[in-house]
C-alpha cells in the first residue's frame, strides 16, 4: 500500500525556516573565515583554505554535515582564532 505524505503550510514554513537558518549559519562561517587573516589561522595552528573549502564543499554536496561543520567552526575554531588574535604573546626581549 502506498502512503501519501501530506505537508501542511506550517510544515512547509518550518522546513523553509530551518533551511534558511542553515544557509545563514554556513554563509556566516565562510564570510568569517574569508575575512580573518591567514596569519591568524597559522598562529592558531589551522588552515584558512581548509576551513573555507570543507565548509563550502560539504554544504553543497550534503547540506547537513556542512551546517554541522559550520557550527563547529563558529563555536570552536572562531573562538580559538579570536583568542590568538586578541592576546598575542609579547616578543621576548634579550637582557
């Protein structure tokens, strides 16, 4: 027996909101990575090209893993980058 999937207007709106929110988070992560200097990524032990490419490719190919990776970038890597950028180690002075 074949079932019929019925989507109400509220369900369609919910799907659209979740989809747009996922796109917004992904774009936020990519724009943040693009606007952060590569030297900051190097100082934090990461790669700017890697994060931009992986977030974009995963979003285009699989959507949900791309959104999850964008959230990981924003919640872990971005914080690490800001910490490295805001608190650089002072240079050692020879005495």
